[in-house]
């Protein structure tokens, strides 16, 4: 099973009481005069936040953080959140946002950040280069580099890459030893797949000598394979290979949901029933076909579980002054506050009533439910 996508990295946002400034902007470095372009973008967003009521201290905290990812090359973006005159969270976006935005309101606008980091697919990237004569001879050499990471966040495991420089005459023998080293790295990363690129002959030798369980996860990648770009190894190829692919754990969630829905197990579907389950802290994993549209609103109270379709529902729970907020902001807060998961599942894979469903921690009847080997499990 792959690494579980938790939302614990958002917890600092919900320690603060707000109001929050949520900023999304394109901080790409692959444009002409990137610093000048970023300054123009931020100037517009800063003015927009000031019109919405953000004070000078809050704007100053944001300004100090905007562009702090200048050392990251290529196309990307930044998500920055501040409250109470201080920076609360600064996150890298693997892709630039569809449009720059700045929102000042009671809850942080975290869904675009979450959506860009779903699904997190753990992988092992391996690049094999052959250097020497046009045909493999004893006078050449083979270089192998490998790195574990997760996509689409382009985050990589801490520590150095695996790097080995081997004579061609030793490559067949060394590949067995290197295969075990790769297997160990892949197991520690819970890698769903192994992406192998570079020289075809040297790569084939290595793949044939991998342990069987790892060999079954191999995907071959084509195209240029530079290893000194300052970015994740094989990042351009990963987008092509992994776009639209579900992580292993997300596939398990889908299978469990389908099974429970068919057999009447602890699962729910549709916005009304899912919100009711969130009120009870009952949701283990929320499944969405797509993030909610901006027009969809929910009512919220001070606590994460105080979320409802109607203001009267919260009054019935004793909430004195509910607020109507965008549904995506309310849902993310409820998930973080109840330590639930979130995954975005394409409608072609699993169409959901109203685009939303949930796996539940328990059934209302108290029935114990067993899903078999694919049962939903929790990692730290």
C-alpha cells in the first residue's frame, strides 16, 4: 500500500483564529525577468488584499514570504497564508495556479493547495548512463543515479541520491547488488512504481536483475535525462507517465468504497449525508470527483465539526453566530480537524452522487465491518 495522504501539514492554519489572507501566485523562473514579473503580480494581489481589509502588518508578513522560492528553477507556483500579522504557512505548488488570487476571510482558502498535491504517488526514479564506445565494451563505464520522491509535489527523500559508477565489464555482476540497494530504497519510500530511463542496454541489464517484486513495478521513460537540473530526478517524464494515475493507496480507497457501497457497509455518498458524517467526526476518507465550485456554500461554527448545509442546523447544535463560507474551505477545515484523508478521484474511475462520498470510521448501527485484504488502514 502506498503512503497515506494526510492533511496534517495544514494543521498550523487551523491553530490560528483568523481572519486569514490566502495568496496563490505564479512564481515561475522560466520567464524573461522573473523577479520583475513576480513583483508586478504581487503588487496587484497586495492591492486586492488591502481593498478586502487586510492590514499593513499582514501585508508585510506576506511580502516577506512571496518569492522566497526563487532558488527553485522552472515553472511552479507558491501558496502563502498569513493571519494575525504573521506568516502561517508557505507552500510550493508543483504547477503555477490557473490564475493568481488573494482572498481575505474567516477561513483559509486551502483547497487549491491540497488539490495540487493529490494524489501523492511515491516513486523511485532511476537514470542509467553508458559512457564509452558506441557498443558496450570493457573499456566503457556505466553510471546509475536513483532518487525516491512523490509526485506531483516534486518532493524527494532527504539525503543524497544513490550514485554508482561501474565499469562495463562489471555491470552484469554489479547490477545484482545495485538491484538490492534499489529494492531497499523503494521499500522505504513505499514506491508504487520504478521509473527507469537512460541507456537502453544498461537499463535492460539492470531491470532483468532487479528482485521480482520490484521488477513488476518498472515503467520505462524516454527523452533527455539530465541529472543536475536542481529539480527532482526525471521530473519532466514523471508528468507524462503519472498524469491521471491514482496512487496505490487511493486505488485501495476506491475499491473499498465500491465494496462497501455494494454491500451496505460504512460509507456514504452525496453532500448532505457526507456533511452529516463530518459533524459526527465519522469520516475516515473524503472522496471528491472535483473540488466544490465557488458558488457552493456551507455554514460553519467555531469548531471543525460545526459544518452544515443550513444555518438552522447549526443553531440546533447551539452555535450562536454561524458564518456562511465557501464549501471547499469548510470541508478542508473539517477534514484537518478530524484527521481525515482526502483524495480526488476522476469521475471516469468512480462517479459519485453530487461528486462527493466518504468512507466512514464506523457504521451508525455499530456493526463491525471487514473489507478483506484491501481494508482501509491507517499509517502514521
